[in-house]
């Protein structure tokens, strides 16, 4: 092998890197990619957490109905509750019909009026809950009419006002978290392009030597792209791991908060997406670097940092 071909052979074998390990594409760039991977992981975890929470809440609300029976006296309320319960039992598509005890109703009022401050002779409305089938839920007008006609003071609540607002708000939050994820990915691409062009300009002499011994622009771009692939994988894996540990810690905090914070957990789907982040950033890194280097070598971009 001639002396002129030795630099090209060393680059091919991996003994020599076009951009050295301690250059702009070294540990500092891996750290930046790791931070971006962490932010991407948090955004993606938030996206799936909101999606899961809304699915659980809306499933519980849309899968049940509540009948409220009001009256002037306790006897009137009890009689109306019996009639309403009989109508519910005769309605096809309802199951798990349950009259909420007065003690539970009082517990619901304690945060506002305090414990033991509710008079025992106060005619509290009676609540009756029931699970509803999807077919019946599609049209509750018949059940609502039967209750209002036959039971004075009875009203049917299908929670549609709450679920519509909840789903609308959740869609906005999910869109925001996904938009944040896309922005982080675009930021990672911009960082890689800048680093590749800066590294290429800083080591122009190495590139010129490789050109003299027969290296093509495509070969140089592939070699630099492979270097950034490694950085993307390493930085992405570190950032995704920190994001996973952070969300696991948050899940423990919400679980131990005694119901004061909304439940938060990481399922298998979310963990799988966190594993995808290093692969995504690694692939994005090598593609962005190759395109940036090719454009610079072919004169489409300035051959400077």
C-alpha cells in the first residue's frame, strides 16, 4: 500500500476519525443530545399519560349514569327513589344498579360543610348509579322521559357535559405535548447540522488529504454520519434513561400522595416509545450529518462553521 493511501485505509478501518473524538462532536455534543432526548422522553411520556388518564376517566363516566331524586321530605324522597329504582330495574341495558347510602352522600359534603355539621333531618337527595350499555347510552331520551314523567323530582345525568369538556381539554394537552416532542426532534436535527458543518470546517485539512488520495464526497459523508450515529445513540439512550427514571419517580410520588395528585404510571407502550427515542435520534443524527456534509462538500453551503 502506498503512503498516500494510508490515511484513507485508516479511516476505512476506523483507526482514524475524520472528526476526532475530542472535537465539537465529542462528549459535549453527546450531552446536548442527551438533554434533548430527556426532554423528548418527558414530552412523549406526558402525551401517553394524558391519553391513558382521559381514556380511564371518560370510560368510567360514559359507562355509567346517575339518577338524582329530590323532594321536600325524607319520606317523599325515599318513595321517589323506590319508583326510580324500579324503572331502572325494568330498563334493558342497565346493570349494577346501586342506591348510594346517605353516609356516602354526607362524606361527599364534608369538605364543604365540615364533619358532623349536617342535620340528620335534612332531606338529602338520593343518588342511584347504574352501568349503561353502549346501545342504551346512544339514546337515553326514553329513560329520561320515563323518569321525569313517573317520578317527581327525578333527573338523569349522563355526565356528557363533563366528558365533552374533558375530552376537548385532553385533545389540546395531547396536541401541545406532541408539538413539544416534534420541536425537540427538530432542535436535535439543527444541533447535528451545526456540529457537522463546524467539525468539517475545523478539520478541513483532513478532508483535503482524503480527497487527494481518492476519497469521494459520499465516502466522507458516510464516515462522518456514522460518527454522529454513535453520538446520537449514546446521548439518546442516556437521556431516555433519565426520562424513564424521572417518570418512575413521579409515579411513586403520585401513588403515595393519597389521592391529592392524579395517578401517573408508565405502561409497556410508553416504555417502548422511550426505547425508540435513542434509535430515532441516532438515525436523525446520521442522516442530518450526511446531508449537511454533502451540501458543504458540493458547495451548496458555505464550507465554514
